């Protein structure tokens, strides 16, 4: 794809407010998930196996119509102590379970209806818990938890948004920026207090499992295993200019 096509995509994607949900994905839910599926650092092979669990995190600029999907991350736990956290570009061109082609950012453009559409996306394992958060919700959580450490500096809400925008219009470069934030949050480790989510309502946070339940489970399960997660991003893709001038990504496989 030529440089002009990439510039056209920048007009469509706007500022890359990328993983608004990553703070919750890592600090909040991962404590629950990895604690539940690995049993903590003293996990024993004799412990009973658990059912697999998939958690899908969606980040939006805003929940107002039309909503712009900015990030998609999937945490997959196999039930045997293995965990994979995978970033998927919203620009991915998919074929839905009913055989219709769609660009992921368009297919999930309604945050209130996204959880019903997730099962139609073949590259996302099912069943899955879905969590969505918008820019305001993201900034609030980041600020309440003291920021995210990147390159030795703690970035607060707006500063972290600016950092994520450094990926520019290239969707793969954007995923690489997201990956740095994800790894930083996993390295930090602690679960947030209930106050970090206080006052966040459905205008800023949506979840198929109540946020207070996620916090309670995270605190109950204890610290997660920092070395147990495999991080991946969908970087094996072919850029494709769509009729509206934006960039789509065709899976290379």
C-alpha cells in the first residue's frame, strides 16, 4: 500500500485512542482470571483443572453514536494454567460466522450491542466475557490508580492517550504501542481498589460481568502470575485500501 493510502486512513481513524480498557483488563480482570486458573505462585499440578475462559476487551473513543472502536484485546485462559493475551486490530477484515465480510471496527461500532455480536467473530474464542470502556472511563481509572509507568515515567490519562497515538495511522504500529502498555500493566501487578471504579456508569463502562464483582474476585484471588502470560499481536496481515479510503487488514494466513 502506498503512502497516500495511509494518509487517507488517518482521516478515518482520527486520533488513536487505543486501549482504553487495558487498565481494567490488566489490573482488574487479569487478577481474577490468572488467580483463578493458575492458583497463584504455589499452584500445584494436582489441583483440579478449570474450564477455559475468554475475556474480550473493547476500547472506544466514546459510546455515543457513531462510536469508534479503537482497540480489541482478548485474554484466553486454557484452564491448565496457560494464558495468552492477544491484540487484534480494529481494522481487521473478517468473515462473520454467517458468511458476511465485515471490518471489525464497523462490525462492533455499537458498544451497547457489541457483546451480542462477539460470538459472530470466528477469530475470537467462545464463550467470552465482554468488557468495554470509553476514553473518559479510561482516563478516570488511570488517574485514580496513579498512572502507568512507561520508560521510567508515570503517564496519567491524557498523557497515556498521547503516548498511544504515537503509533500513527498504521494499525500494526498502533498495536505495538498498545503492547508496551499491556506489558507495563502486567509488570505492575496490584489490583485496584473499589474506589478506582466508583462512579463509572454504563455511559463509560459496559461489562457482561458487573465491575464490582470483578474487583471483589480480583482481591479474593490474590496476585496473578506475572510470568505465565504469552503476549501476541496480530501483526501478520496485509494492508488493503477500502472503498471509503480507510485501511483494512487482511489476515496473511
